[in-house]
C-alpha cells in the first residue's frame, strides 16, 4: 500500500461529491423527461462523478423522494419494446428547486474558491 493510499476513502479524494445527486438529477431532467436508467447514464457523463457510474439504487431512492416532494412526476411508458418503464419529468417546483440549487452551489463555489486560494498560499514555502 502506497503512502497516499490511505487517503483513497477520505473526503479529500472527492468521494463525497456523490452527495450532489439531487441537483444532478434535476439538471438532467430540466433538459428532457427520461427513464431512470437513462438518468443514471446521463449523471455518469457529468464531470461531477469523473466518469464513474452513480449507484442506481441510490438514484432511484432519490427519485422516489423527489416524487414524494413534488419535484418530479413519474409516469409509465409502455410505448417502447420490452417492459414498461417509469419516465420522470421535472415539475414547476422541481425547476424552482433547481434554481435554488444554482444559487446555493454558486455560493459554495465562491467559498471553495476562496478556501482554495488560502490553502495554496498556506503551502507556499516560507521565505
């Protein structure tokens, strides 16, 4: 085990970024109504997860919670070949929630930028 391997499961490795699954779902559904499997695929394409596939069970759990809160509506799509699939679309409350996420993430991004600048300065060699 390499010296830095001990950080693989540390939040510093970015593993907690998957906690942002709700705004990721809202973002992909703002573009189009999608089946659950396709939502998982689209989230995997986002820079947030760096090409990793999100836990599909977790995505479906979040979708159910979002449906209960009125952020998404699910309907059965029986038009495609194979079994019926649930198709999710954003509601007006879902769009409002995404707008709030945008404000929140913008604020966090600015705070992280400030922290990053301070952390880089802190690591500079002392003259």
